[in-house]
């Protein structure tokens, strides 16, 4: 996934109150980051884990940092291998759209248009991605 800015990396100190996490950035600064993922995040919120944060462009935001990614042990591969997990649940549709557009999902190739958050069906339900 392409982020609009370079992410800051650090180590997770703790996650608390579902929406907050304390992180020690690589430069030693300790910051509090907003966590968009309200789930339990089993295996993804271990203290000491390497994490990546974005910085909000809005200077009035209470917590300017957002937790975007975490690096975890890859249990399906060789010992010591890791994988990146997306933490920000608000980015999942954008990630899938980028994957389709770049040909990573071959079964969904060949569509000339991908629309996000579109009304769909007889009840005008919202659909995450509409391919046509």
C-alpha cells in the first residue's frame, strides 16, 4: 500500500483504552498514537513490537499520530521471519482497491472502473467497491 507520507517507526510500549497506544519512536521520543482498530488485536499489540505511525496533517487533532502497521512473527514461514499487519481498519478498502488496480488480484482484473462507497441494489445499500 502506498501511504501519502513516510511513516515513522518505533517500538510499541502499550496499547490501552482500545483507541490509544504509547510508542517509543526510533529517535527515542515517546508519543501517544490513535488506534483505529477497536478489536482485541491478539498477537498484534505485544509490547516491544515494531510499529509504524503516520502523522496527521490537521494540527488541531488531539492525537496527531495514527498507528498504521505492526510487524509480527510469521508463524507460517521460517523462524525469525516477520510479516506486516495493517492496523488501521479505515484503510482496508483503499488497500483492496490498490491491489485490484495493480493486478495483484487477477480474478478481478479487466474492469475499467472501480468506484468506492457507492449506493447499490434496490435498497440503496452502500457497497465498499463497485467494479464495472
